[in-house]
C-alpha cells in the first residue's frame, strides 16, 4: 500500500516493521492466528449469510443473540491475547452492521440503492478477508455548535463536490483506532444533523491509502519506549494506534457511498452503531481485566505474597470484569431483529454498560496498583537499559529480586504500568461515545411515567400530580 | 387448613383476613390475577413438559435460556405489582428445580427413587396449581460449628426416626418467606454436611398445616401499622411475611421425601439452587427499584419540583436497576443444560449478581430519600390518625400540602418510608445467601492460574513464580 | 408545663412517663447525668463568657477552635450514650450562636436592639440551665415558589400582627427534633427571603407550652413498639421525637424577638447556622457509627464468629466514622472569628461534611447488616412477646441461641434493626439541610477561576479562553 | 557536587540542566521563590526554636497544631505551584521530626547521644538552608521474610562495619523522591525489626554525593518526552524524580548517626514518621486536585462548553480534594505533644487519611478524563512535532481548534494526560506506605471492646459474649 502514515514528522514506509505501528499489526495478526486454533475458531469465524462460506466474524452481519454472545466473547478473547485493544476491526464490524440496517431503511423509504451497494461490497470484502477499521469521530470544533455553524466548515467531514461518478469529501476523522493495521476504512456519519448539515450526513468505504488521505498517528502514553530495545514497553504482541485522518478532497466512487445527504438517518445510523458497540465493549474491558487480575496476582507472588492475601481485592476486580461482560451479554441477548436481518441489542442495557465500562476499569486498575506495590504504581523502577548496565546493572538486579529474579519482577512491574498507566490503557471512557451521552440515552429510555403509575397504584393515589406544564 | 400460625402470641384463625397475613396473601393472589391478563400471561405461565398443559411458571422446570429470561422478568413484574417480595412462590420454584437435577443425579449414582417421586408429586402439584414456598435456612446455632457439633442436635433440621412408611424430623427452618400464603412447603437441605451430619441431609415436601408443625411469624419493621386503619401501612396489595417453622417430630411419608442421608449431595443441591436463585433475584431488585424510581419522581412532583431536577440521581437509580436485571439475564442465558433437563445458569455470574443485589439497592434507596426530602427520609410526618383528627387534622393537611393535597403527599412519603425503611424492604442482603458466601464462589470460580498465564505470555516471562508451597 | 403535645390523637399529659416521649426525655436527661461525670464534664460544660459561671455547653457561645472541637466531641459522646439523636439541644445551641452573630450585624447596621435582647435572654437561660430546642424548617408548600407566592400565606411561619408589646405569628415549623424534652424553643427564619417576604424573616424564643401552640408528634419507624413491654424497642435510654409545631396566632413579646422583617439577614442567619451545624453533625454520625460497629462486632460474636472475620468491613465502618468526625474537626478549626465573638467554622469544609454525613452512614449501616446476617437485616425474628410465649417461647429461645443465649441474640438483632432500619435512625440525610443544598455551597465556594489560572500557568497557556459571555 | 546520578546508562553531569532532572530542580526551586512572596511566606517559613531565626519550614520542628496546619497548607501550595510532587523536601522534613522524638526517647532510655547529635546537625542545616530529602523504603526482597531471613543480607540497608569514628553501611534505598534536587539525604530505618535484625535499625544523614553512593533514576511514565522540545511534556516548572540509592559500603561518621542497633525503636521511629506524613499528604492530593479541577474546567471551555455543564462532577472533585485536605487538618490538630517538643498528629485519623489519599484521587482523575473528552483521556492527539510539521501541521492545528486555538487545546489535553496518566502522577497509593498498612493501623486503633460495651449498655445485655478464647 501507498505509505501515507506519519508519526513524529516521519513517513512510515513499512507499517509491519516500523516500531510505531508494528505492535498494532502484531495484535491484529493474532486474530488470524487464533482463528486457526480449534478452541477459538467458533468465536472468531462464522458463516456468511451472503455466501454460506466461513468468514471472519469481523466481516459478518450479526443476526441473532448467539451472534452477539460470540461478539462479546470475541472481544474478551482478543484483549486476553493482546492485553489491549485491536480496535482496527471491531469498529468496522459494528459500522457495517449499523449501516446494514440503516441503508435498508433509507432504500425502503427513499428509493435509494445504498443497501444493495453495501451488500455487493461486503460480499467482496468477505471474500478478500480484509481488515477494515471504522471511523466515526469528527474533529467537531466548538461542541456548542452544529457543523454548519462552525467558523470552519471542514470541522466535520463533508461533501465538497458531487461528481457524476462519485463524491469528494474534506475534513478529518480523529482518534481512529488501528488504522495502520487496516486495508480499508469504513466511514460513519456523525449525529444530530439537520437539513442545513446534510452535506455532513455521509457514509462510505475507502482503501486506507486512498489518494489525498493523510494519516497522522497520535502520540500515546510512553509511546517512545516502543522505539527502544528491551522490555520497558513490555508487550510485543499487541498495541494500540489512534490516528487523525486528514481528508484533503478525497474522491469516493458511488459504489462505495452508503449515505449521502440523508441527514434524518444519521441519528439512526449512530443509534444502530451504539447498541451493539456499547454492549460488546463490556467484553473488551473484561478481557483486559482478566490480564490485570493475572498481572496483579503474579506481582503478589513475585513480592513473596500469596494472592490469597489480596482475596477481597481480586474478588472485586473479578466482579468488575464479569459485570461489564455480563451486561454486554444481557444487552446483546435482549435485543430485537431489524427487518434487514440485523440483530440489534437492547439500547437501555447497552448504555448502562457504557457507564460501567467508563467506571469499573478505573477501580480495577487502582486495585492492581494497590496489590502490586510502589514498584508498579507508576512504574517506579530503573529502565531496562540501566538494569543491564555493565557498571551497576548487577546491583539493580540484586535489589529488584524478591520471590523471583529481579528481571522477572521488573517485567511484571512494567506490565502493570503498561496496563494501568501506560500504552496498554485503551480509551474505554470515551471510545464508542462518552458516558454522559450514554446517560442521556438511559434517561430517555426510562419510562418514568410508568414507574410513577406503579407507585400511585401501590399507594392508592388517585390525584393527578403534574409539574411540567405549569413551569416554563 | 388447620390454623398453626402465631404472631404476637395469637393464633391466626384465617390468614386471608388477619391483618398480620392478609397483605402477603393479597400479593400472592396478584400472581393468579396477573396470569389472566394477556400482557403478563406468557411471563407467569408456561407449558408443562410433563403434561403439555398450561401451568404456573412457578411450578415449572426451567429448561432453556428463554425460561430463565422469563423467570427474571416474572420476578421483576411481581415486584412491580406488589412493591415488594412474593417469596412464597419463587423459593419453592427454585427448590423443585434444584432438586429436579439433584434427585436425578442421586438416583443415577445411588439407585434411589427420588427423582421419580418428585416427578409424580410435581405433576400432581401442577394439576392442583398449588402455592408452594421453599425453606432452606436452618437455625444453625454457633456458625463456627457443624450441625453435629452443636450443643443441641436440633439446631439444624434432622431425621430423628426412620419409620417404614416415612421419616420423622425435628428442628427449625427460620426466616421463611410467604409461608402464610402457601399450601405446601418444600424443604431443602443445608450445605457442607459430612458423614456425621447425614441425618441433616434431607429434602421433602409437606402441607403447610402438617401435624406437629408450628409457625411463628417474625415481627418486621412497622408491622403493627398493618393492624391499623389508614395509610400509614401504605400498601394493601402486597406484603412480606417471614416465619420460623418449628418441627416437633413431624412425620413425612416416603413419597414426599426427596433426599434422606445422601450428605455428599447436599452441597450439590444447594449449588443447583443458588445458580438460578442468585440470577433471578436481580429481577426482584430491579422490580422494586422501578417502584422506588416512580415514588421518588412522584415525590419530587408533589414537592413542586420536576423530576428533571434529579436527573443525575434518577439515572443512577436506573443504572442500578438495570444492572441487577441485566446480570440476572446474563447469568441465566450463559448456563448449561443438566442431564435431567434443567437449565442451570452460570455460577460465576449468578454470584456476582448476588453481590450487586446486596449492594446496589442500598444506593437506590438512599437516592430516593435524597430526592424525596426530610418528610420521607424516616417517614417524618404525623400519623394518618393525626392527619384526620377532628381538632387539628385540618391544620396538618394544610401544612402538608405542596404541589398536591396534603393527603396525597402524606401517602407518597409513607410509600417511600415503606420502600426504604419500612415493611416493604425485602431481605435482599442475605436472602438466598450472604454476599460473603457469594464472594467465596466468585473466588473459587475465577481461574487465577489462567489469568497469570495470560499475563506471563504477554510480558514474555518464562520463570515459574510460585508462592503457595513454600509457605506453610 | 401545659400539655400541648399530641400523638395518635391523644393529648400527652406527662411527657416523662408517656411511652411516646419518655425515651427522648431519658436521652436528654443523660446529658445532665453525664455532665456530672468527671470524664465528660469538660465536654458537656464550659464557662459562660457572660457570667464566668460553669454552664451547659449547649447554652454557650462558641468562641474558639477548641470550643468547636468540644462541640463535635459532645455530639459524638451523646450518640455513644443514647445510640441516637438528642436533637432537642444541639439545634437550639446552634441557633443561639447563629443569631448571636446575626443580631450583632443587624444591630450594627440597622440600629436595632436584637443583640442586647438575646444577651439578656441568654444570660437568664444559662442561669436557669434550660433545655432548649431550635426550629428552622417551615412547611414551605410548593418548593418552586417563595413564601409570598404560595396559595396559602401560612405555609411558612410569618407575622400576622404587630402589637406594641410584641408580634403575633402564624404558620408551622415541621420535623422539629426533641421538642418534648425542651423547656423552650428557639425559632430561626428560613432563607432566601426578598422584600415581599419580609414578614417571614423572624426569629424568637418561646416556652414550649406557649398559648396557641399545638405540637403533633410525627410517627416514626417502629414507634408503636415503644408502647409495648419488652425489648423489641431495644433502647430505653434514648430516642428521637420529631414534631410539627402549629402556630395559631402565637404572641411573642418584643424582648424575645431577635429578628423581625430584616429579610436581607435571613440568608446570613441561616449561613451562620449551617457552618457550625454541618461541621458538628459529623460527630453525631461518628457517634452512632461507634455503636453500630460495636453492635455488628457483638452480633458476629453472638453468631459464633470472631469480629476478625469481618476486619475489612469493620475497618471501612471505622473509616466512615472517622471521616465525618475528622471533617467536622477540620471545618471547626479552620473557621474565623466573627466581630460578635462567635467562632464560625469553614463553610466549604462544613458543606463537604454534610455530603459525607448524607452518604457514609448508609454504607456503615449496610455493612452492619452484612456482618450481622439475615436475623438483623430487617429484624427478621419473632417478637419479644412470642419469644416469651408459654406455649412455644422455649422453642424459639432454643433455636435463637448460638454463641450466646437466644434472648441476648434477639436483643442484639433488635438493636441492629433499630440502628439501621428502625426508630434509632436519625435523619442525617436532610437534617440541617439537604446534601443538594450543601453541593450548591460547595460549588459556590470553589474558586474555579483560580484553579484555571493554576492550570494555565503550569501549561504555559496565555490565550484567554472564555465561554460564558458568548452563550446566551 | 560529585556527579553520581545515572539514568538510561548516562552519568548526569549537571542536574540543573539535564532534561532528566531539571524539572524536579525547577519545582524545588519554586519553594525558595515562593518563600519570598509575602502571600506565601508564613506558609513556607517559620521561626527556628533552636535559634529564633527565620528558617524554611521544611527544616523546622513541628511543635503545635498550627505548625501542622501550615504543613498541610504548604504541601497543598507546592502542588498548586508545580502541579506535582516536590518530595525532595517533605520526606526529609518528616524524617527529622520523627527522629527528633525517637532520638529523645532512645537517649532517655538508653543513655545515648543521638538527640544531641541531631540537634547540632539540624541547627547547622537550618543555617545552611539545605534541601534535604528523606529515604525510608528498602529493597526488602521477599515480603514474607524479615531482613535477616532474606537470601541476601543486603536486601535491606544495614551496618557491615563498626569503625571507631563511624559506621559503614551496605544495601539500597529505593523509590526515593527528589534526590537530584537535594543537598543531603536523611535515612530512616525500616520497621518490625527484631534482635536478629538490629544491624538494620539505623538512621543517619549523608551528603547526596557521599563516596560509594550510586544513584539510579527510575524511569517514569512518559519520561523520554522530557528530553524533547515542545509541550508534550507540558510542565517545565515541576516534575518528579524517584531514585534507587545503591550503598556500596558507605561510611558515616558518628556525628551523623542517629540510630544504630536500637531495633526496638525502629517501629517507634516509623510510627513517628507516619502520623504527620499521612496527615499532611492530604494537602498534596488536594493541591494536585485543585490543578486537575482547573485543567478539566479549562478543557470544558476549550471544547466550547461551560464548566457549569459538569457541575456535579466538579463538585465531586472538590469534595475529594477537601476531604483529604480536611482529614489532614483534623489529624494534625488532634495530636499530642511529645516530651521532646514535637507535635505528633492523631494516628487513627492520619491512617484514615492515607486510605482516602490512596483512593479519592483516582476518582478525581477519572472525572477529569470524563469531562475532558477523548482527546485527553489517554492523550490521544498528535505530537507537538507533528502539530508543527511544515507539511500537515497547519491542518492539525485547524482540526484541533474548538473554542480556542488548536495549540492551546493541545496543551490543555497534554496537561490532563500528564496529571492523570503521565509523569505528573505522584505515587500517592504507596508513597508513605500502603493503604493496607494504614488499614492495619486503623484496625489496631479502633477500640472494639469499648464499642461493644456501648452497644451492650444500650440494649441492656449483661451476658458476656466472647469468641476469641474458645477458637484456636
């Protein structure tokens, strides 16, 4: 592919070997490896309802509660195997499902051809078995204004030219996960668009190296360690990248455009995205939580203490893990089938889980630091380079040893640092939308009137008690 | 039935009219009423796998994830309709399911006839459509000793005589819910029994008014209000009773005995009970939570304030409700089928939910008191009798009024008192076992070794780090 | 005194012997007893700055950090001794201090004589060593309206006639603690009054049995138990009453009026009240927490388990106790001296403590129920009357025994019920004002502009970033 | 001074200019600057009780509640000014106070001369106005063993030779804060030493560049950014260093030795350290919390949103800040005077505060990330180098802008990253000892027997209920 990814001012020629991207490639590659293992095969692959062939689950349409359960399990598994996020696939997976339902509705109501186009492209994508990321978040500018009210019209991605064979778009999608590992990028619209924002209501798919697209990797905690030798960046087989995608008049042919101007459907598209995403993300958080539990228990042992000493804390960590996992399962199972065939999880439970996902892992990480001791709390130990220094490295190893060698203890401490205050920390607070946004949905999905009627019936209250109308 | 229930030293002649029991009867009666309503029919009834007839779900065998979902929904519904617990049915429901699997295993391994007996009895019970409660908790005595170590052998229920036609038992089951509303009582064994405790490993069913059984109702918060006129006991259509069952040499014929001496199966029986019980109880807590949300929102309005003022708090209450509900669904769905046909929910998730059930409702109640103001916090208002006093009642009504009449406001305050610090509060902390017990299961069901391996693989640590064996 | 207190429609002739009031009398009497004990003398008494004589601290002016520390300790002590609230003194104590400063300011700025009057009255009150409660909360009516906007002008207490020798007031003060135990009642104004509400801006003192004042006791959780024999109301030496005071044109002579129409000072008066009250209440909650810790540890022992089993929980309970106590100390110490001589605690820390006081005890109570088991969670055991029944009482005692007699175990369970879901629960959520009100103060007392400047200085940001003015 | 500090294998020649150390120097230098400002002078300086001269508070003996209040305020101030820890002074400050009392006791009971020596040295140190850090934490090795049981005797610092003019020590002190900024280092003993560990019971002071001492800087989150140009390490005027001090037979002359072999006093020394340290650290956490509040509010504005939108969250952050601050004040004030003149804060409240300090800031940080959005959660934005890239930097600035320039927004995001998941995060969990250790103290300082007696008295229980003796 055409090199178009930059970091620290440098153009990355080969993403598979460059230290800034190779860990995320490695993590995504584990998906392919694991899919070949009998124990994981049913989680990572499924049967295409389009072709009947075995395909990656990441390129499938979710059609049943069982598919959602497998989705949640898949996310937990991949965090188990990489210790962190492989977001270069799951966002894309969610995006095609969200647009599967949305294009179906648009076509039925507006007589467009989006669903057909999506189907054609998807069949081909399944066949090619591509890695495809998804991109939602616009730069947005001032959060109190709509796209068309901004001082600069480009602050959300929009159409700047309609050609007879396609459209030309300008703007940026930001904080996009796993782009370096992807072949293609699936673009979702933002939400809350009105008629005057219709040029912003767009969805399409592009090759990662499409012309006029420039990709800048964000810098993340401790990312320069990834450019060093040694174990200070303790995990080689997984890693996150998050990118700013700069669209400088990118052309997209019609057959890859799945929404263009249907602003009233942009909210729907995002809703269709949110329900499965905020359900399944509970698997992610549980999966990293498993690793955090393991790392904390291992550190306890390395310090000479049985993990039984920390039973209360480890139990609480498990409760946190299983809560986001379980709520993901519940939201997934209690959904309903969209006419297009997509199974859409329960919105209320999905959003409740988003709040847990934005809260519980913080406690899990705190408890891991509590168990692990000062050495791991902020990674408070000498660098790998120092530990191997010919002059004083031997002394450092001597003083780092406890119930294991100093080097093993250093590695575990670095792993906990990575998981709790380093590059391994995924953006679970705002990834897939903010908890405040989720709370709005929760509020909107709670039937207070019904609950009030339950209370009135029980206490035998007949009086009508209203407050809304009389206040302005 | 023979009157054998006492409270405050008085023998209750007619449980349907006596103020100490009529509210629980009323609550349980709502089950039958609701089962006739089309919207609730599929939740409250199902098809017998024994006869193919429509039966109460409370007398059914849970055979699938869908059955477990219906179970959780049923519990939520009944709390919605009664504002509190109708425990006179769900414990029995769980008990027959637990013993369905347990008797199947005992028979297969020991050549006994328990499962057959249970099947025969159940078919008949379904046909008779009985209300049947379940009873687990023994008096127990000193918690640091086993039944046979106690100073008094009767501190757990046990066989004192084996007759050729049945057994005779002595002891007590305590804190048993809804006995007054039941036709029969299903007895479960306790747990952790060894060979020397085999006389304690018993399960059977009895009519509620069996000879030599005396039932003493416990006194609960504010229960004397139930003996008064007016709305200080604000709910007439639901209520809890909890009893001490005193067995003074009760005879049980063999055909109603489902375990007798198989001490190694008592743990299994309790495990089979716990999994569905601790899953479904999440529905209970959510169901009462719905009413608490409604009561708090109504109180806000009564005080002249829109519930929007308390959006953050109401959202948190909803999160709590949906978390116990969702975790119940997840535990229910992720179970597995026992060879006897019973669907047994996931033990880990069930026990995680037990911890939530013992924690989250306390926050929900606190938030309700927070929203409602001082009047409802501890029910801080004059009695109904005073509010209707001919001398000063008019003044009290005048000063109680806000955005509704003083009387409606008084009723809402009493409802919140009842739900948060009164007779409506169910024993969700220890009902179905303590949260500390649940944490033991969670700990036992967490695969720390696997988690440690995940961590070691990620950080590329080969050294074997053990701590157990070297410590004594 | 003239009998003017009613409960359940009955006029209470003698408050010291009537079951509805004698426990609160007993609790308040413990103050006098304890003041005579050498170990408590310095906490409960101090030297009058008016006369130099030894007086009850409850009738003193708080003049130093040391006085505030003693205040917090006094509140903790009285909860230790009574298990609950002796609110019939501390509100009055706070009220005279609040008005000491407020009248000083009014006199200085308006040329009135209130401070002088207060001084004269206080000297006499100290000499008579009276028990005096304080009363703030008005009936209020619709919370979205001011007193003068209400449909009924009496919904807050107000002047209805100015006579040359005094004023006549009408309205109600509600949820007033410990009135039955008091000789006099000190009335505080409400807050937020504007010019049109000036008739509501009043403060005065009255004898408890003043003409045209009718007092109705509220009914509280489990209060009818107090009318029974036995230990179901487990505590005889302490108890709460809360009253509705109905003022039907009560006359107050000028010398007992300390504010009358100075509406701009009503906010100040309340602020002067809040700072010490919300500081010292941390002592109350800690004091009850001590008893809850003791009761939970005792129940553990009674159940046969060492309290060490529950170390984690008991430690958390202690943390909660010491947090409200410590924050009370800190708020008290960091105050400043008002020109009138009153020491006024730190408003920010006082209000932070109010939030803790409305939150932490709920966790403490939950943990007590967790430790104590099902028997205490909702007081799930037979009544004292049943336990002593000649027919089956012996059996109940037998089955209630564990690591102590059944009767002791029953008493401990009732104590925990009383402390956590019974009459002993004080109104710490809304007493002294709501936590939401406290949060408003916290917000108003946080200097966000300064914090923003700290952040900008650190990150070397010069740009002026404002958002207020450009939004409407 | 002799260069003896290494990082990344490099010997740091000049700590004031080397990027690895200059920020911590800068932070500590702010202490001197601020001491000259009238508004901060009384916080940062005080009068020597030895000489009557104005000295740095960091070199003073804490003699009163007012001194402790100033100590807590000083810590809050320095976090306000540096955004992070200036631990190179406060640990030393606490250490001299702890040893002031301890040496006094040893001398009185053992006839030694330590207190005199300390006095002489301190007078001189005050005169020289040195910066002096303190060092407690030993390497320790296997946490289940005492120093003398370790496989290597050097795992805690110990005397290896007694000379007539001094002692020679070997071992390591690890995770020592601010060493690079210090002139001298004050060594405290560890704790729990028995007779066989007496060579470990040592306290002394050394110049930072003493012979045979090698110092290795730990690597902390994002520390390589400090070696770059630009604002990715957003704060220039503060920063943490933490070191491993390797003692390879360091000689200390007798006049600088303050404990040597008095193993029974090592626990006392540590206790004397803990009480003021765990009190005052509440000021640190509050001080960083102030900055976090400011940064979050600023980010909200930068995003175009008023901080009022996040009122609930900001209020909670303030509650957290004021709680650790207030508890520090309370612990400080409620202490008692040691015969040596040192004021020793309350142990129970100090340790309660340690638990808050290890818990509440995690919530504060989480809330900051919640308010700030995805850009700040994990610092998810391009590097400063990329933002200034001649090819695409202009585009990045365009897309980063919101309600302020892109560059300001980037700086704020980096500041929040630094404060919540970067180099600015201080080790408040384990600094000054672990929260689990604090809980042991809390437990030991709670008088359960007294609490049980309170409960028994209230419920009128005479029976003696014991459990300890009968269990083994």
